[in-house]
């Protein structure tokens, strides 16, 4: 199973971080995409981590073979999406804990990116500047004034860490402008950081926590 992470796609991520850089420097920024609905009009981008079996096979195929109409053996069937999603509307007015081990941090990447983009847009209005990735993005989908995502991301190796740059700046902006709608905790095993235990989480739990997601290898 794989997750499609809109925010980390090669089409979006560089421009998103360019927007973040302009925001941090308080520089003017040009909207890159006039219409969010047309960004993937002609297709969808897949980012596949190189694993041990099927995904390794995909990585080792020459690109001309993957996209060749002549060789039907290299056709790929993509099914989904599966599941009910995060059902965020039911979580408004509270806090959610997302505890992830490895790649499943991607389940929450687009939500974290949405909170970041909305926070930059709101702060930009105060500064009389426009900080938007999409001209017509609807920021009414989730009331982030009464919602908070606390993301715990754990990896064994530094080289395997996903999303640190994006999540770190989202945490910083949430704190700087007192939005208090996002927090990020990263643990990398090889750096000698102690394992998160019951005492660690009990210290951070409070009555505002409505849902806890625990996502990792079986």
C-alpha cells in the first residue's frame, strides 16, 4: 500500500518551500498556480520509495520501458483510494495526536502542509502581503483556529527521515504567530535519542486530545 502525498510531489514541493522561504524573509511572492483544480489535470504523480520487492523492481526498470506502449508487461494498475480518510470534520474543536514510525508520516503530510499554507496566508494578510501557493485555494475546509495536529515522527536512520524541513517550519510558524495548531516532534534512533515511552506521551496528553492515530509497520 502507498500514500499519495500531494505536498511532496515534484510539481508542488519546490514551489511550496520557495513560498515558505519568501514568507520567512517577509518578501513578496508570486502565486505559482492560478487554479488548484487544474494542477493535475492530465495525470497524477507517484513517488515510490525503493523497497525490497515490487517497488525495487519499479525503480530498476528503465524509464523508457515503464512508459512504453509497446511492452504491455510494464503496465501498472493503480487502485484506490481505500479507507475513510482522517474524517477531519469530526475532529474540529480538539487536538489529534499522530504517532508515526517511518513512511506512514506521509499520511499526515498534506494535512500539515494545509495548516502551514493557511497559517502563512492568515499572517500574510496582517502584513498586507499575499502568501498563497494557489490563487483559488479554499481555506474553509478545516477550522484550524479550533484544531491542532501534534505530529510525532520516528525513524531509525537520519537518511530515511521524511518531511523534516516542511514539518519543522510549520511548527515554527505556528509558534511564532501563536496559531497553536501544529506541533512536530522528531526522533532519530541512530542519534541516540531515547525511545518515546509512556511517560513521554502522558506528559503531552491532555483533555483536548480527541483522537490518537498510531501508524507504523505491523
